[in-house]
C-alpha cells in the first residue's frame, strides 16, 4: 500500500524559508519520478516541481524557479522541497505526488504572511 506523508509546513514571514519533506513507503521509491504540487484557496492544484528517479533531472514551474529546490534521498525514501524567498502567493497546501500510481499525500499547509 503506497503511503506518502508530507511534513514541514507552517507559518513563515515573506522572504523566509521552509523545507518540506515527503516520506514514501509501499513501493520502490528509487525507481520512480516524484513531484510536488500545491493548491491555493479557490485555485486549481498546480505542479510545482518534478524530480527524476535518480534525482539527476529536475523541472520547476516558472513561478518558483530560482527560489525552490526539489531533491530526494533514495536511501531514506524521502523527497524534499527547499523553499526560499517565500512570497504571500506561495501560500497553499503542498502535496507530494507519485505519478505512476497517481498517489497523493495528505498535504501540508504553507502560509506566508507577516
């Protein structure tokens, strides 16, 4: 049974940083690409970043390029999203996603506000 558990969200001031984690279980984590999505209130869920199975290839939404970094540690079955220079428009619930099985985590809330 696939399980994806996000953590690390919270309240941060504009310009601050947070690191999200996604702990995966129930499948061979190192064999699959993974993604982060986010959904702001009243908006559709959007793709934030994707990382290949070995971590050698990454892609980002234009809105987060240069500020967010996706990474993974296959030995720990964990994916990360380092978020720097956060803006109020980054406020959303952030979800971990495994595309092969279309599996989602429960989400973690990120709020950027002074």
